[in-house]
C-alpha cells in the first residue's frame, strides 16, 4: 500500500540525544506525536518540544541526496545543516543577537521501512564556536506512522 504523505500524516516521534561537553555527558529522551510530510523529494518530520510550559516547533528535513536540516523556532532560532563528513556554518539567533557556530558531521545515516512506514535518523556531530569545540552530540530520531 502506497501512503500519500503530501498533505502530512500523524506519526509517533521519538528523539534521543546525548551531549558530551566539559567532561560531562547528558542524555535526553523525548516522545511525542508529530507529523510527517513528503514534499519535493524530502521528508519533513515536525513536532513540538515542550520545555517549562513553552512549546518549541522542531522540523527535521531529510533529503533524498542524504543531507539533513534541523530547524528549531523558539526564543532562540536554530538552523543546522548536516552532511556526512562535512562542516557547515550555522546561525543561532538569541535575544542577545546572532551567534555563528559550525557543525562537523561525523556520522549520518537515514533508513526507512515500509510496513508500517517508519524512518530512523542516526546523527553524530561536533559543535564549534570558532576553533573551540563546544561538545559532541549524538542524536537518534525515530518516526512511525
């Protein structure tokens, strides 16, 4: 059965993140209903992250060519780009102004299954401010329709 995702379909979204910086490691697990949309050759996974009564819209764009873009819009707006083995400049809009950082992607893997339709993103990257490495990040995104 072919699923039409052009108008979007509800999906269970699970995100696991691990951040290592300054000798300490923190892990977060997040599970929420979201939406999957397929448009112009890319999958968009959208959901809301809730922090202290504030909901932050998050979008992952999974491109057919293998690139991934992460957009978070809240008090701070972030747009990060990832491609295997590549380094990208990214902007981090804060109330105090714009901060320019870089992501260096160590691992990027996307896979899909048809029954039930689901997908998985595994991402490992380093975050830099100038020449200073701020931390190592691991992210696993799972979605199931």
